[in-house]
C-alpha cells in the first residue's frame, strides 16, 4: 500500500507544481492618464520615516478619502527590495515609493515604476529647474515620478561629550571615539568614504564618489574596514539611531537631519554640521509603481505633496529642502528663518556643495571609461565590510 | 448522515453506492482523497518553494535591472565559497557558531529547570513555572528584543546594577556576546518544553531501581536519565538551532558591527540579487539536513 501511495504522490506533486507556477506576468502597455479619477479610498506607500507625517497627511486623508498605509524603509536597498520583490512593480501592494537617487534608476531599469503625466501635478512648473527633469528620475524625456525634497547627510555629535567640536569627517574615523561612532547601514555609505578620500588623498584621483575605479574603490573599502573596528553599530532605522544617542551609547556619527531634529526636540545635547570636505546627500522622488492598486490616490498625493504649504511642512518635519521654492514663505511662517536655514533662498550654490546619491554603474561619467564599480560590487563590498 | 436513504431516487443512490464501492475496493483511493488537501498544501507551500529556491540558486541576476538570467551556473556558490574573499564563509561560520553556542547554553539552562518541574516541584509550583516560561511568548518577540537593547545599553539597568555592586561596566550592547545572551533568552522556552516532556515520561521506579543497584546521583544521571531525556534534548536543540540559524531581526537590533548572520545577507540581497540570496539560503538548509542526520545517528529519534 505504501508503494502505491508514493507513486500517486509523485503525480500529485507534479500537478501541484504546474498549478503553483506563477502565471506569466501580462504587461499592459501603460498609457499616461489625462486626468485624475476618483480616489480608491486607500494609498499604500514605501517611504523614508516621516515622509507622510500625519501633521500634513491627515488633511490629505480628509480631503481625498485616501487612507494612507505606510511601510518605512531604512535603506535604499530595502526600498528597492520592497518594490522589486513580490513579483516586481510594487507587488500589486504598494502604490508609491519615495526613492532616493541611488534607487530610482534601478527601479526604472528594472521596470518597477511607470511613467507619470507631469501635467497632472500643477505645482511641478514652479519647481527649481534642477529638480524638474533630473537624470535620476527622468529618462529620455519620460518622467518616472515627481521630485520631492533633497538634503545633506550630516555629521552629528554630542556637544557635551565631543570636544573640541569636529569640523571634518575625520572625526568618524578617529580612534579617540572608539565604540561611540554610528553610521548608516547602507552600501551608498562607501561614497562618504570616497568623498573624504577625494579631499584627503588626492593621489587616488577620485573625480566622483559614485564613479570609482577598482583602486579608488578598494581604498574607500579599506578605510571603512578600519572604521568598522571603531563603530558602536551600523544603524538601519532612524529610530535606532535616535535611541543610541539618547542612551549615550553613541556620541558621534553620520546621520540625517531628521534624527538631529528629533533628538534636539527631546533635549539631547546634539548638533549637526556639514564638514569641510562636503557631504553626500539625497534627492528624493515619489515614484508610481507599475502595478499600483490605487493610482488615482497616488496622483492625488503626488500633487498634494508638491504644493508649497505641504512642501514647507515636510521640509521642517524631516529637516530637508523643498523642490518648490514657493514653499519659502510658508517655511518662515512655521519657523522663523527656516527658508534661509535650509538654503531654499540660495538653492543653486547650496546644491552644488552636496554630492547627490546616484546608482553606481559600470560606465564612469568621466574620462570615457567603462570600468567603474557597479551597484552589485558596492553591495558585495558592503557585505564584506559590515559582515 | 442526514440523507434519507429510503427516499433516495435511483440514479443518485446508484452513484453513491458505486462511489462507496470504489472506495472499498481501492483503499488507496480513499486515503488519497483524505490526504489530498494537506498533501497539496505541503507540496505547494514547502516543496515547491524549496524547489524554486534551489533552482534559482543556479541562475544569475543582471546587476543593473535585477532581472534573473536563466542560464545554469555555479557562480553564486563560487561567491559563497570564495577563499580569496571569505566574507560569506565567515558569516556562515559565525551563524553556525552562534547557533551551537545558543543551543548548548539553552540545554544547560533548561535541563535542571525541566528536571525540577518534572520530578521535584509540586503541582502548584509546576503550573506557576509553566506560566513563567510561557509568559514571554505571549508578548511580541520584537518588544522583548528591544527591551534587551535597553537592558544592555551602557546607561541601562545591567550596568547600573553592576556599578551598584562596585563592578565595572559590562559593555555588552551591540556585541556578539550580547546577541548570544538575547538569543539564549528568546529561544529558552523552546528547549525547556520538550526536555520537560521527555523527563516527565521517565517512571520514578527506574530512578529507584538505579539507586537500588547502587547507582549514585551522577551514575543514575548518566546511565538512566540522560539517555531517556535525549529525544527531548534533540527536539529542543533542533528548535533552538534552526531558529538561530534563520533569524535576522535579533542581529539587526542587538548586533554591532560584524554581527551579520546568514539571514541578514539573505534579506538584504533578496530582491536586488535574488539568485545569490537563494544560494546563500541553501546553506542553513544544508546545515539543518546534516544536523538532523547527526542527531538521528546518535539515536535520539528512536524513542520518539
């Protein structure tokens, strides 16, 4: 009897495997919508923590009836995984992703996001010229999303415990602070090391911290391997970073302005600076996934998030700079002098001091070379540094 | 059955009878129909996903589009077993070492506790201890891990207590030692319960017989209790070992630099380089197969 059952099991197994094989994804030719239809009652986003903060999202939910479901990501890789995993295109789960420049091109080329009709975003025409059709979200004139906010990755330190006040990124490679340093758990962190080496080791000839030849890349990786011995930890979620500075386990590190604002609000004596070597930074885009289940609510949100009052409020919640300069008076109304504080009155010169995240690819943007290290090499190197 | 047989019309009755006849003549058919749903679920959920994972581990991923390229290759395994850059071997070794350390610690902690519960404690104490062991499982695993980050932090209760006793700081926050403590705590109930079940089944008369034959405490433990408790220890160790092997949240929250386990790498690469993640995820599967074979060889399953 046993033998017979086994035979049947094999047949059964074959049958179920055939049934369980995923139906080939049928891709519909996506046509740009010409108007935003009625909301679907829900909106599901993958975001950086605070990007749909209730302080400005509540009003949107009330106006449109689109209830926001949030999934916070801690790194660009995690964002990419969330959208690309589950069958791709947001898995039919997620509508929008607030992708930074080091994830946006990957999402476009992986076919996970769809073109957006920019005419449906009324505030777009007011954007800073640099963020209207930037190369990280616009390919061959096709917009794959709406620029959102931008800002620097800063150096944070505890003013009571770190003296004298640091001026250079050398502080996070300094054995003096052994066991008290934190940095983000994100492969793009290699660019921070490259930027530091560009200024401190000119012999390496680093032209662009995201376009590194093998020797330049190896030097940055070696620096980070040295740094690992000095670290408290690599943080993935901003909440963990905040916690470490609150408990005093961490006293110096690389962070985002968001954490600094949260810590200062909690009366932790921290300060952030833009070190003399300059900083890396992000320029984020709301991107619409290919299989978005609530596209109308997504368009409504992209339009809403670009309006000056919302841009101003988000900028102050997260500590970043709007792409819409009309947000300036609203920022000043919410917090005096904040428009100048976040350099929205002089965006061009400020933006030049920030090296924005971008996806590392084989083609170097300089010297016509084709031997730069790509994202996969960055991911592998990051695993060998942190693991 | 609520069917009124007397009123049943001809063809329906005939069909029912021939069906029941068919089942009677072919017992395997009856068994097949009974097992169809659970077997299908097993095949679809476990076997098919494992098979898909195994297959993808022999493919590669386009590094720019993250598209899977369906050409058969051993590249992913070459990356893992690359002796020039032993990153992934190091992480695998760390994961297995952590799983062994946690399993051994849990076994040492669980055995006396389970023995006390099974053989010494009265019914009231026993139920109290059961509740105490199960209580943590009622709260979220995340909350318990986060509370451990507070306990271990440099300004946390642990150092406060140590300093109060005149001892120096423990410095366990974000270290592999801290991770070992947290893992040991989180999986302890999964060791206590099977060991308790095994010890509870040992008849008291066997212990008395051992004493009558002159076996003292240690001898009785070695020759009577331990062999009979082995299946429980084996079952518990399979839980603690495999749970540690697959975990990635604990290292993320309490681990420091150099605390990545296999699960962390798999979770980071799961979409951007799915084929590598699949290949790396085969490592714990292979380790578990070897481990279970070893446990079976030691005879731990014979008494089950």
